[in-house]
C-alpha cells in the first residue's frame, strides 16, 4: 500500500526516508538529475519547477505559478495542469529503482495549489557535474525521453528534406519509440538557430486533443513554449490569443510576415485527429486548408501508420492527408549514425562512455540500429558491464514487449502474415511471399516496401528477407508459441 500524502510530506520535509530522493536541477539547461538518471524538461515545465523549488515544502498557489511562469499572458488552468502532469512524469522517470513507486513528488491541494515533496539542489551545469568515478559512471544515454542538440544523432537526410525540400506538407511516419518527437525537437532547434532564419518553428503536441477546444488549447500551449522566441521578433503571446484555433494561426502568420519568416508547424501525436474526424469531420476539412493551402506555412505531421485511417475518409472535400503523401518514413539509423550514438561522439571525450568497438558492433547487430533499443542496451551495459545479461534483460523487458505489441497490432492482417512468414522461413524472398500467401505482385511489393520502410524487415543478399532485430524476432516467437 502506498504512503499517504501526509506521510509523504512528513518524510520529505524531515529527510528521514529514501521515499524522498534528492534531485539536482539545472534551470538554464532544463535538466534534472535524479537517483535513476537524467531527464530534460520542456521550457515551461522547467519554469514551473523552478518556482516550486523556490518554495520548498510550502504550497504555491495556481495564481502565483501562472503569474510567474506566464507573466502578462492569459493562460487557462489547463496549461498549468498539463505542466504539472508532465513534471510528475519526468520526475518519476529519474526517481530511481530503489525508490517507492507510490511516492508522489508533487502534492495537489485542491483550491490551494501545489507543494513540492522532494529536495532539490541547483547546479550551474548538471551535465558537467555528474559523478565520474568507476562506481558511478557517466551515463549519457537517454531512454524514454526526447533528445536534441548534443544528444541527437542521425536523420540528416530527413531533416534536410523537411527544411530544404520543395514540399510544404510532409507526413513523417514511424513506429513507436523510433524517435519522431526527438526529430521534431531537433528540427525546431536547428530552424530557430539558423544565422538567417527562414522559419519560425512551433512544436505542437496533439496528445489529448480529443475535442476542438483541446486542440486549440494545445496550440496555445505550443505558443507559450515559443514565447521567448516570439518576444525576439516583438510579438507577445497575448497578441495571438482570442478567437478560435484558426484565428490564432492567422494572427501568427500575420505577425511573421514583416519578419519574412515562414511558419513551420511541427505536429506530434497526430493520431488524435482520428477521433476528431469521427466527431467533427468539418473541423478536419478546415484544419487541412489552414495547414496546407498557403505558401507561408510548412507543416510536418508526425504519427504512426494509424493515421492512414484519414487517407480515404468520406468528406465533402479532399481527404485530410491529400497533399501529405507520399509519407517520409523514419526507421533504423545508418551504421555510421548508430556508431556515433553508441560512442556519443557529440560529447567531449571525457564525457563519452568508452564502449569498446567490438561491444558496439555486437550492440548494433542485436538492435539493428534501432535508436531506442540502442540507447536502452547501451545504458544498461554501462551500468552492469555484462552485455549478455543486458540482452537477456531487454529481451524479456515488459516495456519493450508492449511497444512491439502495439506496433504489430497496427499492421494490416496481410502485413502480419508476411512478417510471420519471413520469421518462419530463413530463405524467404519477395517471390516466396507472393506464392505462399497468394498475393499479387503489386500488392506484395507494396506491403513489403512499407514493412521495410517501417524497419520490420531487411533485404539481405539474393533478395532474402529477414526480420529486423533480435528483440522483435524473439518477441514474435514467444507470442506465436502461446
């Protein structure tokens, strides 16, 4: 049974229990280090945490938080609630395996506010103050969180197509945990840092937007996250508020024109639009026109293949994805990119983990250059030093199995049949897929191409097909043996 809020609070303030771990906050970099690792926070989440840490053990009212984090800007309680939710999730990411899973780092006091129940130290630069002894090695790998800047590796071809290509409407498809959010965040960083900026990037998270009002609120949150960059071009967030979502989009475009900037909308978790299509199809028609009918907007939609559901829906105008196809796929890293990630070549030499080349090659082979699996295996290897044990741990990891299960269920029935056939036949080829499953050459080629683009299969010598990585192959064997 979990601790009560009162007991959590008492132990946190007295420091008598491991249920109240100590964290380190670098507010400048937006980085938190806890017993279980490191996490990077969203800018506004960092500001909320900074206010809470300035009142340790005391209640901070919602009004005070909104006044200090969003001064002079009209924000709804939804925005603050979203930040608190994200902050709790981020702190639990690094709370440590030995800490109580029931411990709540932030207490909600109805009608009063929030109270921080964990201790914080502040650092000028957390990343350079991490312990470096052999007993506590530096672990730069980030698992389960988006990364950008020095922690981001690869994707140069896709990023170039998005920033420099001729298309203003791009649909980025990938499986879960393949790095879609990280790629959008990296594009946001790169576009904002250009010496002669061409774009004003806005990262817009659609998660939870199951009504038109929530979609609008999520866009307002995106503007608040971009507040500092808006201020640099003499635009206040309050100048963009009021009206509905489409009014806000039009106001933003209007303010960007004098600065000769194109709006770059980086939209994440776009599958939420499937539910909106069922309840409000006219909204999607209007949204499609707003996102793709103007030369001063470039839109990137990031999602899994579930979004294909919007490719042929029956509406009075064109389907929502008209203009966004063909999609841009994101899957495994190249060998060079995977080596750079394992080596952490963007970091200073003394910050790198120093994984031996032969171990790095073995990790690449087992993970098939899948970035999430690479980060997970490398992190655990640095912690334990036993690669064989780590491979066994990851093979049976429930979280990894869950991601495989969700992604596999998104495939069509025929695609799943193809995957199972390739798993059972080491010498499977495109021709054997056509013959065994009685598929037409056109259908087989199309589905094999999508499976390859999504990273499920690889083509070996003599057109032989093989499932992508050791962990997925093992998961499928276990599932099919039940």
